[in-house]
């Protein structure tokens, strides 16, 4: 069993079974240091630069092919056809360099180096969830170590094969001098065949790394969304995260207080609270009763309720035409202890079903299992873990249903008795 180790933004990790270590390059070692150590912000940029420089991109093993345009004297229609074939060949000659594939290889290298830094920075700013991300990045890094040599070899083989195909196509292109319609058609067919070979070569190599590339794009997008959320929280003068509170989602929304009217702003949800902050420009004075003369930016926190105070959740889509332009609506009914009885929100850019699912995960306590290992103990220290209630009411023996995370007192629905959590012995 391997020893516990540390990675950016994390405490001690779980022991994991690992194969015998394989030979590594200096670039591998630099990238592994990024993943397995907590790097100080002052040296992050230099470490990333060293890792990328020590693992350079492969370069195309052949010279660029430049088409030699044939000087022809033919009828305008035939001349146009010849020009079209020449343009097509020049585009394919450039594509045969597979520069997009070489670029994708470098992009994967860069992401595997940079994303752990980005995640660590978000941890430092208070993002405590998606605790599996460090493990996912490490697994992808290990997978890429094994796969990258195969990708480089496939790239070399495919580019060399395309080089031969280009030579053959170039010989066909030389026939366009003083060509007739039949020759032009024959050359066009040869160029189309080259195009099929280029497409097949690109697909053969890209198919090797497509899975890793897709996963990295997902992680990069997810971290980008988290950064936007943290920026919004930081941009509020009234939102202050409580002890051990972890932000989860933020979305532009309208609090529809009266029909479809109401303040515009942002809806936030953390693993403890639901918040709505108005952020919009409000007209304070109009010219001729119609045109804006004066306005002010309003930023005010209107709603801040505990998630366990949400009694009912409904989500739906409204409006739209032929399935387009539908509005995602989230409707909530709150407990008597909350500061309001109900609320309706129009979410702009996220699915209300995802928000409903997130609320359920928070109330059940499932969300706590999503925390990064470094931030698990602070839940117990803050005293906000799910309480353990007796299965029956001590007064009337009615069943006590499982209570949402954060609930510390339960009122029996049958006799009204106050039921307290079971105190651990």
C-alpha cells in the first residue's frame, strides 16, 4: 500500500494501490510535483513554465507542401474548375500537416499542468466541494503519461503516410497544364481521395486522446463556472459565508414577486443557505414619463434562508414557442421559521431541475460526501452535521422521518411534541 500523499489544496489523501513506478522524464517529474505538492503561489508560474518547457511538443517530421499552380490557357468555365481543384489541394496540403492534432497534444500538456493550480486557487478562495477533482486530474495525468508516446508515434506515422499521398497528388496536379475536362475531373477525384486520407489520419490520431481531451474540457469548464460564482460572492457587500459554509451554484435570476415582475439579480445556493441578491440598474427619474433620465445601481440581499427551511420544491419550464425560449422556473415553499413563505424564481442560464436536485442533496446530507478531504473535519467542528433523531416520537410513538441536514429540533406532526436528537454515548 502506498503512503498517504498530498496534492494541491488538499490534506492527507487516502492510501491507494499503485503499480511499480516507471521511468519518468524531467518534464513528468515537474508535472507530478504540481499535482502532489502544495505549491506556493509565488512559484506556481515558474513551476508551470518549467514543466511545459521540459516536455516540448513534437514537431511535424516533414516540410510543408506548397502547391505549384499550373499556368493554363482554357475556356473560362474550365479555368474556374481548375482553379477550384488547385484551391482544394492547397487547403488539403495545409491540413495534411495535422497542425490541429499537434496543437491538441500541447493543449492537453498545458491543461494537465495548469488545472491543478487553478483548482488550488479556487480551494484557497473557499471552494470546498467536488472533492474528487484532484483524483480525477491525477488519474488523467497518469493515463496521459502512458498514452502520449502512442500518440506521438501515431502522429509521425500518419504524417509520413500523408507525405507520400501528397507526392502522388502533386503529380496528378501537374497534369492540369493544358488539361481538358476529363483530366480535370480525374485530378479532382485524386484530390478528393487525398481529402479522405487526411480526414482518416486526423481521426485515427485524435481518437487516441479524445477521451482525455473531453474530460479536461469538462473540468476546465466546471472550474470556470466555480470561478464566476466565487467572483459574484466576492462582489457582494452583504453576503458573508458562515463557518464551514461552501458555495455550490450561482445563476442570474429574477425573483418573480408578482406574476412575472420582480427584482433581477443572482440566486446562490451553498451547502447551508439559499440567497437571492438584487443586482440591477433601476430607473429613478424619467424624462417626459418615458425616457430614462437618471438611474442607480441597486445591490441588496433580499433572501437568506437555511436550506433545511425549504419544505417544498417544484421546477418546470414555461412559455416558449415550438420548444424554443422556454423559461426555467424554480418554485419553493418555506417552513414557518423562514423569513418568507414562498418564492418563485426565473433562472437564466441553468436548469431549474438541477437546482431542485442540488437542494435535495443538501437536505439529505449527501452533499457533505462531495467535500474535498481537507475540509471534511470543519463540518463537525462547526456543529452542522446531520443530527441523529430517534425513529419514534417519545410521546405518541409516531414515526419520525429522516430530517434534513442542519435540523436540530423536530416537532412531531401528530402530537406536537418536541423531539430532540439522540445524544451519542
